C-alpha cells in the first residue's frame, strides 16, 4: 500500500483499506496474528530490534501486526500522525494523561465527563502530586480563569457523557496553547466521522473503540492518536512498561467495524433524529436533550463544530427516579445497558450506574437528576423504538 496515495483517499476508502498489510498468503481480509512473541533469524537481529535499529515486531505487549493495522487505519481516518491501540477506552484516557504528567503539573478538566474519567482526574492524578481543577466546560471564562502557566494538559469530552453538553474545542485549545498545555479530547460520542478534534486544535484524541468503532457490542478496545513525537517519545514507553495491550483478535474486530463505520453512523444519526423528534413533545417527558434539535443550548456551536449530531439522547421523565425506573422496566425492545454505540438501542440510568459514585450534590450540579436517562439509538427501525417508548411511558 502506498502511504502517500492512502492519504488522498476519501473517507469510505480509508475505512475499508487503510493500514492493510498482507502476509505471503495474499489474504483479502486482514489476518489475525494471535501470537505473543516473534522469532529472529539470529542473535544480531534480536539485538538490533530491541535497539530499534531494525524494523520488526518484538512482543505483542509492545506491538503486533494486526494491532498495527488498526492503529494505521485509525491514524489515517483521524488525520493524525500516529496512533496506539490499547485494551479499553479507559486505558486510553489513563495512558494519554499519565504518560505526560509528573508531580507539580496541573490539569484542567471539564466537569461533565464519564464517571471513570472523573475518577482519574479527581482521585488518581492527585495521588501523584498532580493538581486538578474542574470547570464548567461550556463556560469559556471558567477555562480562562483555571488555565495558567503550570497547566500541562486540559481534558474534555464533547458531547459530554451523559448530559450531551458541547464544548467549543477550538476556543479551549486556543486558551490552552497560550501556556503550552496540550488538549486531550475524548471524541467517543461524536465518533471520528462526525467531529475532527485535530482540525479544531486538539493535540491528543482518545476513543473507546468498544463503542461505535466496534459497533456491535462484541469487544473492548481503545486508541490514542497524536503527533508521532508524542506517540514515540512519551506514550509508547509508558505503554510498553505498563502493558495495557490491545488483543490482536479485538483489533481485528475493530478493523471489521471500521469498514462500515460511516454507513452505521449515518443511520444512527438518521434514527436518533427521528426518535428525538418523535418523543420530544410526549407529555411524560419533562426534558429531552439531543444535539440535532434547535432546543439544544449549544445548537449553533454544534452546527459549526460537528458534521452531525450523533446517536445519543438524554431525557428526563416526569416523576423522578420512580418514573424513570418504571419506564426502564416497561421497555420491551430497548435494552437496559450502560454500553453505547451498539447496533441495538440501549438505555441507562446514569445516577445509579455510570455516575453513581458522584455525590448527589455534584450530580445535581452537572444536571444528572434521578429522572435522567441516557439512550444510545441503534439501527432498528426508529418507529419501533418510538412505539416502545410510548407504550412504556403510557404505562407509568
């Protein structure tokens, strides 16, 4: 494959063919190299590989041909210089931050992020002498006040989990870069198809490939994308010695998922838009948040920053937790699950699942009420999803 030519390919071609390396057998589907180690022709070759003086693979904890194909395809898709696959999305978030930080550094993070991300920022980093600040991600004045000459990195999700608030990535990046801080963006809700953080000033982009990239609820995986210098000099040594390696089999599943990513995301968006429109005026729903609706408070920003609104919907039902649980238990088609980005529509109650460890007052600050539900709209007929919700709502 010509690297120069691959960079000129359009999206669908990159998703199907990017990074492909064929073995001597000439397979059309990418091969799964399920091996922990690799042999060398002689002792000199082993020495040269360990010194990085000779190309080749050493150990699958370090690198693997199937994983490398996934990394190259993701880098090509994202427009990044390099990428590294890891065992999960949280492994990606942890490694992207920990590999570059040391005692005395400061991190500024949006307050509205996934519960496990909050744990890393609020509890894990401070154990190592890294000061962290949480800000309202939609308030640029809060970012400006928090970012200072000691800030080494800023971290954000946009759209955020589970509130779907959208952050002005370009504006935050401009503030961070004035003090030399790196911008780390978790782009999982938007997917690589609907938002390009590097074009907006991000330095590092992370994904839980478990979500839309796999897209069918089969496997765990994550990926970190950045400059080649960052990947080679800071991230790779950290991964090599801490070992959050991505399984070659999971990498192969991700490669297969990428082949249809743009097709699935387009249908996800189409379906979610119809579901949001079909439910927003239901008398049993107090509030419905979807980035594709003009009622979203950052709708104008979404139009500038994203290529589509995604498939995530946040809603509040009238009647608090009791009504929310009755709705969940009344659904016949949509599954209760904390996963997302699946071909199946899934729904969860963040206050008792993904964000249950946050104090009640913090959940209230974030807008995560006991009545809130987060739904990932799948690939079913959207009218069936709407009908399922309506019958469950009517049963409350």
